[in-house]
C-alpha cells in the first residue's frame, strides 16, 4: 500500500494533481472509505470540496444553494487565473455555466435545435466514419488507437454536426483537447483560437445558413425565450465542441482500455454484440471520462454530509467515484467490470437540471464505435504495460493521451 493510500491528504487537503488523476480510481476508493466529502486543492491551486459518495453527490447536484454563479468565489478565481467559467474567454454564456431562469431559457433554445431526431439520424454516418477509420489503418501492426480511431471519430461527428468545414478539423481537434487541460500552457491560447473560429462560423452561418446544427442554433427562436445572442451562440458551440467531443473521445478510450485489461469481458462482448448498449452504461459507471462535475459555488453557508461548507466555497462532484459507490441491481459488486450488468447505475451525465444534453449522442457514438471496432479488429491488445500509459493531467476529463495497441484487421 502506497503512502497516498495510507494518507490521502497533503497539508489537510486532497491534492488533485497529475499523480492523483493517473491513479484516481484507487485514490477515490480510499477517500470513500474515509467519508463522502473532503477538502481539496484543484488545478491552479484553487481550494474547495470534493464529493466522492453517491448519495451526497446526488444531493449536491440538485442543492438549491450550490449554484453556477461564481460571484461569491470571484476573488479566489481571479487570483488563480481561472477563466473557464467566463464568457468570451472561457466556456461561459451557455447553459452549463448558468442558473435558472437563465439556464432554463438557454437549455430550451439549445434543445429546440439539438433534437433527439437529429441525433438518431446521425447513426448511419457515425457507422460509416468508424468503418472508414478502420479501412485507413494498415492491415496489422502497432498504432496509437487514440490518434487513429478514438479521437477522429467523435471529432468528425461533432464537426459535421455543427457544420465546421473540413479545413478546420485538425485545428479544432487539437484546440478542443487543450482547452480543458486548465493547468497546461496551451489552455488559454486554445480557448482563444476556438472562440475565434466559432465566432467566424456563427457569422458565416447567419449570412449563408446550411443544414447543420450551428445554422439551426442561429435560427432558433422562441416566443417566450427570444433567441440566442451572439455570445450565447459561440458559448453553446464551445460547450458542444469541447465538452461533447472530449468526453466521447475519452469515454471510448477508457472503454477500450478496460476491455484490454479484462480479456474475458472483451471476449464476451465480441461473442455477444447485443450486449454493447448495456456495456456502454457499464463503462460510464466503471471509468467515465467526465471524472468530475464542473464547479458549483456555495451561495450561502451550508452543510454537506455533516461538514460545514462556507459561502463562496467551490464544490465539485467526483462523478466517476459516485459510480463506484452507487448501489447496483442485485447487490452486484461495483468494483467489478461486468459488461452483462443490467441497468448499471451511475452519475456520468450528471443529475438534475444540468443533466448532459448530449448524452444520447455520446451513447450512440460509443456503441457504434465499439461494435464496429470489435467486429472489424479481431486481434487487439495493449502494446505497452498499463502502468506506462500517460493520463490527462488536469481538468475534469479522465483519459489516456495515447493508447498504443497491437492489432490485426479482419
């Protein structure tokens, strides 16, 4: 047992740094043994609270005094140089960073364009992209599956959905990956570059609308809610590009890695592809890509899990940890990966009014990608020891930066 497992605190806090994120399932398991909420230090030295227990996580995600309004914490955020919550320079001016009634208006308008029907219609195109990516691989050998398959599939889907021209696809993929790594030097330049690209695209869609989601967002209007402002349009597009794309890239990566580390489960899923939709829920529970929620701020002094939380405190929910604490059907062990698990319980897409709008698309992409990969690539194994993999070092996303594999296309 490591020193961290004996004592997960440093100077009275859980420090969620690169080392923690690389070992987060074990670290969170130790924290759950000690209690459902802990004082924490996040990226950029920001201090607050992390919730690791399932029941308290559900409570916090709908707590009326835990808001997206960062005003009570404005001084601490400014001192740390944190900008992700801000409009124009971060991911602000969209529903993930808004409270009612503004959140209600923004979500209703976005939902009018990003409909379940639009998502369902993408299935044939997603399948074609998956097959094209596998066709582009050499018949056998070694490659980085993130670069060859996991990243380009959802990147192409979201780019085509929004109407981002192909000439911008590589830049958009790179910038979206960097934008959520808040402790990296590329973080702010990537945000600025994405803002510029999407602002130009919004202006172009207004002049020359096409059959894409960005044009639909520009055109959407509601008698009660009006329409999205320019800043809100860019903010909503930023949310879809960064949060939607990166979460699916890494959900797919974490799922494949889990299967490669559990060959019996991999074999079972190959033999029974009808299990894939349920297995996606299990991967969301077992090792979800959105490891932590976006930040909430205490609008007043409150108590969570018996712990006093002062006004202005940053509170973050460890969504991945909650999946390992959630009671599972039939009392199944949540520490075990089981692709046959029925109705896996998790909070991977959140809970309450901020439940992920893109959840149906993430599920659809991941299911199609896994089914295609497993059917087309009958031989697939890690090309490096698992403990040598390099993980994303900061921010709310969990995933490997590369996934070297040996493979053979069938």
